[in-house]
């Protein structure tokens, strides 16, 4: 079994939920990223300007793990500061990287301005094309079909035991089985 650690940043809980699910499935270590400044608007501004905000030091020694699973959200199409600064700082200590995001845009919107595909491209540019796997488990997977146009509802919805069922659970279990447990 590969030695694995899950590292996550979560503002409102969905990516924390996902990170904990992965860590429970693999029985592996988990650690939150703690940004030096945790103010959304500042984090987005700094990212736009290409400036680092920086995070507190990660307590685990990442080089000791075969793979690092990074979980975190997308804001305004950005590969957000806490995640960006984490990769920039530790990329040389990460043997294999998985980036998993619970974001607001659906698979259908993945190539749009705010979609997850741009973020996947950006993270690959920083980390490199080898030994990386990116995956999205978007919030719309837990929204009923007839409410998928309700952007307020999508922004307010968080992953919980109550809604982590059906397609999202199936995709999560397939991902864990095919990518992480093989
Ligand atoms: C300010 C803000 C901007 C957002 N912009 C995007 C976006 O551009 N693309 C997207 O897919 N989701 C976007 N979202 C939705 C979040 O990615 C989504 O709610 C995510 O699940 C939140 O994760 P968390 O609960 O772990 O913080 C945005 C959310 C916020 C608060």
C-alpha cells in the first residue's frame, strides 16, 4: 500500500468533508492547509496579482509519502492562493500528486471561464505533467435535476452525509477504487 497523506483547504466544509472521506477510505494521514491570511477577497486579489500569501508550515514531512492528495475549492476560476502556495512551496517534496476539487461548476461547464479544467491546467503547469491526476466532484452532482439552474442553491450547498449519495458517492467510490486502492 502506498504511503499517502491528504492535505486540504476548505472554507465552508465541502472539501474538508471530501478530504476526510478519502482519508477514512485509505486510513491515511490528513492535514489542513492554514493560510497566513484567511480572507477570501484578499486571497483572490493576491492570486490575481500573482503574489503569494503563504501558508503555515505543514507539520507532516511530505517527502516521506508516496503520494499527496490535495483537496480544495475553486473561486472565480482561480487555482486559489492556499493551494497554489502549497504546491509552489512543496512541489519538490511531492512524489505523486492528486488534486481533487469539490467545486461549484458542473462537468458540462468544466471548460468555461469558471470551470475546473483551467485550474487543472494551471496546477499541471506548476507541478509538471508527470505523476499528477486531477479530479472534480462538483456540487451540482448533489443538486436535483430541476434545480441545476439555481446558482444560489449551488453556492449554498455543502457536502454532508445527507447528500453524499447517488452519483457523487458512486463516482467517489470508483475514483478511490480505480486510482487510489489499486
Ligand atoms: C467567492 C467564491 C467564488 C467561487 N467561484 C467558483 C468558480 O469560479 N468555479 C467553481 O467551480 N466554483 C466556484 N465557487 C464554488 C466553490 O468552489 C464551492 O462552493 C466549493 O465546494 C466550496 O468548497 P469548501 O466548502 O471546501 O470551501 C465559488 C465559491 C465562492 C465562495
